[in-house]
């Protein structure tokens, strides 16, 4: 799905099992983050939220708390139901998911984009994507959607294994992930450890919470910083 020399590839690239992403993150944390740092806090967005969820389920002692921004606990794969990931295997793995295609440089459209902020959209497009073709991503492949579906279901299934507190920001107008999966994730966590997952819906916000309009973004950043600060202070006092 990456373009080369400004030209999008004819086919999206394939993706491995999400365990490989978790393993990469573990290697990075152990070798680059842990040395010199006594207490770690985790912030993850979208697909990173699914990866971070599985990470915390496997390596529960690495972080003191976590914040998830619109985590991919249930990607919107309609008409495929979340419990039937295997149906995605029936198509050619390198084929784009229905309705998607290669990366296209386009102007801001308030009815189509994943953020309502024209300014931040233009910053991302003109200063990053237009200048760095290697960062341009097209739509997801069927192979990626299959792996994402499996990982999302797994992250919910094993949510009760997470030992740290999680603040989960849900975008009320999300078009990429279904909010039902995020609610199920928190329910599993809270069934295991009471009030260990705080779900905060940001009404009207779109998927890209961290580059949304100030009304939404400032709220998310303020609550996130407060959440981390409180957990840091309580640990220090303990």
C-alpha cells in the first residue's frame, strides 16, 4: 500500500500476523524505552490500539497505565460480521477491501475525511504525505483485514488479562471502527478488575481524535494528561 516515486502500487502489500507487531513493540520497549526509565505510560491510536491491547495482555508489567484513542477493537468490515473473519480469506489476499484503492492525493472534503480539521488535514497532507511518498498508504488489503479482524477479536477475548488501568477515548462519529467492540473490551476488563477501564465517548468526533478540531482534540489531550499525571503521582506516593 506504500507508493514509490509518487506512484501508487497496483496492489496493496500483504501483512503478517499481528503477533509480529507485538513482538516488534516488545523489542523496542526492552531495548530503547526501558533503559533509563523507571515508569512507562502507553498511548496508542486505532490499529496501534489493537496491538497495544494484545501487548498489555501478554506483557502486563511493562507499563503503569495506558490511553487508547479510537482503538481498533472491531474494524468496520461490513458486510462481513466481526465473528466471521474467515470469510475474508475467500478473496485474493492482495486485493483491496471493497470500496478502497491506492493512495490518492486529494483536497480536504468535510464529508469524507476522518477528521473535521481542515488545518490539520492540510498539514498532514502537504508537509508529510506529499513530501514523503514512502509514507503514503492506500486502502487495506483483504489479507490485512483478515489479520486485523482476528487481532481485534483476540484483544477483546483476552481483555481481562490486562493488569493496568486504561482510559479509552471513543470517537462518537467514527467510520473506521465500530464502537461496540470498544464497549465489549471495557466490559471484559471491568468484569475482571472493577473500573479498570474508563470509556470516554467524544460525541461528534471522528476517528482521528489526535488531529481533530480543537473542540475535540483539546478535550482528549487534557483528560489524557490528567489521567497519566494522576497515575504517576499515585505511584510515586506509593
